[in-house]
């Protein structure tokens, strides 16, 4: 069974998602995602992403500490066989996360200009 490929972590406005590619198979592949924060000695399951068929996993709730290092890995299961894990490079939210610009609404009320700013 081939391992997942091209694993990428994207993070914008505190939403952090792990994406990967996988070749087409005659049987549906299922994936399990694990995380290892810097202060843990081993990986643990991302509970929302165990035996999923999607090629992505929202890991936002697993990230803690904007300066803490995290690593992720994914394996595939096809039928009764499983692949080796494919691991990501180190992910640090403060270094790799992005915050988009705020949303602005402008309106005019008689002789006043109103500016509403919404954080991302």
C-alpha cells in the first residue's frame, strides 16, 4: 500500500489544515492522522481524523502554543493492509501561520463616514 504523498500544512486565521495526495485505488483508502507536539515523546491520534476517507484533516483544535513545534504524520489503510506513515516537517504556528487582513465596511450617514472593522 503506498504512503500518502505531498503532505502540506496550511494555516490561515487560526484554521490549520493538513492536506495530502494519494493515488487512485480500486478500494477506498482510509487515513489516520497523528500529531506530536514538542513536549510529547510520541505521536497521538487526532481523534477527528481516524479512518477518514478525505485527503485533509482540520487540526486547528490540536495546536496549542503559538511558538510550540508540532509534527504530523498520515498513514493509509486499504482493505487489510496499511502503509508506512509519511511525516511533515516541523510546524510552528507563529512561524508558518498566516493572518489575513480585516474586513472593512464603509458607509455614509448624512455628513459622517462610518467604518466597521471585523477581525479575520
